[in-house]
């Protein structure tokens, strides 16, 4: 099942990141290049780095200049994240290109890779919520609240994993078909963001 592979690799990537817990550390992908495992590890590593960037920029005492610099880094990282999702979708699109959809086949509300993107973020939420649920410096009430939230997140992971596996199964059987849509983000494009192109 693809979800089991995703969840295993995401846990590995998150664990590997937190050995040093440094945004600037280099990714050391242990999987064969161009394999789906390699792509999934890279995807989650991108998400993990961005997660910690988001933590830093929310420091209420951050210097505004430094905060803006982090915001620029987050914007760039978010574009990398989007590009990676589209790349993974292209992998699935090519993998199932030989499947002839049935006449009554329907398209899903989201593609396999965007569902996997949600699973990757969920893995990060689970990891960090578990940290909070076990944090010795936190109050008992805090830890109990976080434990309750953790249980909900784990249930969400189970449900989302099943949904992803079902979607892939439906694509394989021809009852669903997929398309690869580019996100066409406009705010990073100097030709599409009016604040940017009016400065030319």
C-alpha cells in the first residue's frame, strides 16, 4: 500500500532531520535516486524544513528585517514544495498512463500527490504533538490536551491513508482518472504579481 510506504518514509525523514534539528542541514536521502521512495523522502524533508522556518518567523521578538528575510525563505520553500508535489503527481500520471479509464470513470477532488502532501504535513503534526504530549516542562493539563489532539491526528492519518490507498486502487482499476494541474501561483511571478510588474 502506498500509504504505508509514505508513512514509513515520512517518519524516517522527520527522525533524521531531528538528529541535528538545523534548518540549514543538508538532506541525505537514503533512497535510490528517482524512485518513489526517494521522492517521498525529499518531499517530507522539504516540509520539515518549512515547518521549522514557520516556527522561527512567529517569534514575536524577531527583528523585522530578519523576519522579512525568513518570510522570503518560506516563500521560496513553498514554491519548492509545490513543484515537488507536481513532480510526484507526474510520476503517478506516467505510472498509470497505460490504464484506460472506464466510460463512467470520474476524477477525484484532489490528485494523489496533493493527498500525499496532506499526509506528509500530518506526519509532522503527529511528531510535534507527541513531543508536546510528553514534554516534562509542560503542565499536566497541557500534556493531556496535547494527548487528546494527538489521538485525533492519528485517527486522521488512518482515515487519510485509507483514502489515498483507495484512490490509487481506483486509478489502477480505471474507475478514477487523474490529471496533473500546475498550481500557477501568481504572487511569486514578476509578470503576474501587480506589485512586482508595476515596479518595472
